[in-house]
C-alpha cells in the first residue's frame, strides 16, 4: 500500500472526525460559553484524554506496533495474537487500578492539576465531579489503542481512524438534546457522554478486528519476554511519544491561575489548530510507523529513507499553508465558528490570540509526528524521551516567564517554542545516527511550498479588509465571508504551488494511479 493512500485513508476519516468535532465544539460554545462550567468540563475532558494519548495511544502504540509488525513479518500470526492478548491484559489491568486511584483521590489531585481552582469553589467541585465520570474513558481507549494498532499493522487504517467519529456524534447529539430539552445540567450530561462514547468505540473496534480475523484471544496475561520488551519500550515512550500532550496539560495547569475563561480560550484555539495537525500530522505518523517498521525489518534502508522524505514533503505541502492561513485569518475563523450564544466577543478575541500563538508551532508538531516513527520503528524510545524532557522544561519555564506580560498567549507561545525545539532536535539526532538525510527533491519542494504559503498569506492579509462587512454581518454572511477567504486562499496556494514547483500534476496522477491499483 502506498504512503499516499494510507495517509489519505487516515486523513480522510480524521477530517470527518475533526469537522464533526467542530460541530460539537460550536454546540459546546453555544451551551457553555467560556465560564466556570466550561473550564471545569474542559479540565475533566482533557485529563483522561491526555493520559489516553500519552499512555494508550502514545507510548503504547509506539512500542506495540513495531513489535506486533515484526511478528507478522516473521509469518507467525498466532504468536502475534498471543502477544496482543497478554499486552491487552496487562495494559487494561494497570489502567483500571490507575483510574480507580485517580477517581478516589481526585479532590487531592485536582489541587495540583488545576491549582488556580479555589478549593470548594464552583470550578473546583465541578471539575472533580466531571473528571470522576470521564476517567473510565481512559480504560476504554486503551482497548481501542491496542485493537487499532493491530489493524494498522496490517494496513487496515479505516476503522481506527473512524472510531473517534462516534465520540463527536454522541456528544453532539447530547448537546442538541440539551438545547431542546434542558432538563439536566449540561456539563454533567457531557461528562457521562464521554464515558459512553468510549464504550461505543470499543464495541466498534472489536467488530472490526473480528471481521479481519485478528481479534486477540481473551486469556490470563503472562509476563513473557515479549511483554517485558514492550514495557521496556513503553516506559521511556511515556514522555517521548506524548510531549505535546504533557505540554498542553502544563498549559492547562498554568492557565488555571489566570482569569476565568482562559482555559476555555486555550481549549477552543487548540481545537482549531488540531484540525490540520490531526488530518496531516497524525495521519502521516500513523501510516508511517508500520511501513518503516516492516521496511527496516526487511533490511530495506533505502526505501525507508525515501519513505521518510516523502512523508516530510507531503506533510509540509499541507501544513505550511494551513499555518499561514490560521495566523492571518485567526479572528474571522474564531468568530464564525464560536461567537454565538454564551460565547461573546471578548472570548472570541482571547481565543484568536491563542490560536495565532499555537499556529506558529504547527509545522513543528507535524514534523515531530514524522520524525518520531524513525526512532520507534527501530525500537528506540530512549532518545525521544530525553528530547521530550528538555522540551517540557523549556515549555514550563517559558510559560511562567511569559505569564505576567502575555497571559494565555504566553502559554500557547511557549508550547510552540517547545514543539520547535523537539522537532529540530529529533531531526539532528536522526542525522547524527545516519538514519535520515533530506534529498534534493525535498529541499526544493519544501522551499517552494514555503514561498507559495507566503504568497497566499499576503493575499489573505490584503483581501480581508474588503470582506469585513460580510465578516461583521449576520451568521450567513459571516459564513460566506469566511468561505471566500478559505477557498480563495486555497486557490491562490494551489496555483502558486504548481508555478513554483511545490507540487506537480505528474505526482498527483501517480498517487491516484497507485491508489486505484492498491
């Protein structure tokens, strides 16, 4: 299967999920706005979600997929399923104990996770209640991560990529019901919806695995040499694969010290730039890891290097223009998406400020997703963890230094700087180990993409004032104005990309022909 088709599969479903996620967030903004209830819910949603990406999807997937792929490459499917069964038992057992402990001691833990929430205050009490309800979501996502990792290892990316859609559908449905029939407290309804969505995703992945005949047998877990190796790779990967999530959590903790609504502003801004990050970065990283693992296992170092270069080229082709657009038209995007109901103009302003700061690090976030598999595919999770720790120290230090003068903007900016440090250091280490070298085509294409993105940004900057009557009018006119900016910017970039050589029609035809043939 070609890299393009794999990325297109993951990215396509992720795009649908992100769009539905925007619908969900628009409904959340309408119902909750940016106040104490929304701050409490976003903390409750982010904590288990962060642990999910850090443990279940991050460190676990980075360690599990190469080991599982190796067994499949050796032709021993039954041994691979046995390994998956033992891994599932240990992972869910550990997270069950972990989750129970967190739920019991949540009032104490919340004092450190959100130190700015006054003990006994509304935000504190609501956050404790909501987090206790949402925490079982972590256990469900552990099962989803393992089953999805098995499917990814055999290049069946669709089911795992589509699973998050269920979360957005369930939460959006509950929010619509809350608008029509406001019987229960909205934050409480959303918290229960998160846990219900976790169960729904597990059921969906179980069905998908059974359809592919790779469902792991349910057996008592044994601490085999393979499981020992899995944990050896996982432990350092807990930080190395989840630097972005830890940085976001650090931002949440520090933001709790600021004015009410700061956490919500950072959340909404994070959701917007997560669209290109999810569609491009996560899609490329997800497709890249099993491919690199199998190529390196087979001794195909040349094809593995070419796969890495094409992954960087493809990701930058979409990430750089997305970065430029988000930074230039941040305010219209936030206004059109969120400034409705309880979400006022002040909330829109601080959210757009955070979005600009977050977007400055978008290329770095995506590059990290591309470079990290270069280590994980070689079963090296130690190097990324060292780099990750340094990045986190930079993030925390900068957040605190910038807090007084830049408030929530400083938190977002510090996250971006840490992301750049992380990505560049990963690149340097890959080059020093002789495991990566950018080819001439990559340099030319990325330079052309950067030039095309700059041209598009300039056009968006100059055309935006002419569209201000639309962007300041009723919702329908706002949507039209934003559509003109987005579609017009996309058209300008596409033309410039072909003129400057960032992309060629022959490449697109080749990608489409490979997609049809596979």
